[in-house]
C-alpha cells in the first residue's frame, strides 16, 4: 500500500499544505465542488487555493494549509482532478503525499 492509497487519519497527523499547478488546470471545478473552503475557480476559469481568511491566492505556487476536517475532501479532489494539478505535501519536508508526484 502506498502513502497515496492510505486513508488519512487524525492520529499522528502531520501538517499538510496544498497547491495547484495552474498550467495543468483544466477548469473543471471538481476541486471546488469537493472542498469549496480550500479551492475556488477565478474569472480566468482556473482553480486556485484559498487562505484561511477566504482570500484567493493567485501567485504561482501559492500554498495553503489543509485543515484536518477537510483532508479527505482535499485528497478526493487531488485523486479526481482531470488535470492532475493538485499537489498535497507535508509541510515538514515538502514531500508530496497526494497528487501526481506522490509515490
């Protein structure tokens, strides 16, 4: 079983952050459907992450923390994204645990 296949749990949870590669975003909005608190489509038709204050983060490579209650929704967004553009990584070592570069 790989890290990507494991179900997220609250026990031993590590801080995670998420970012979107807009160059690969197809604008389907699946992420915003799964986790509207974390993702939003902008007027350019691409998805972006949002800050904890609900601010759209449009700078290239902008990350936002993944709130533990929304972890499964964010993971599902990464798994279902047709553009494979959602990256979830550990804050401690920047290793991608969900998304296209996860082992």
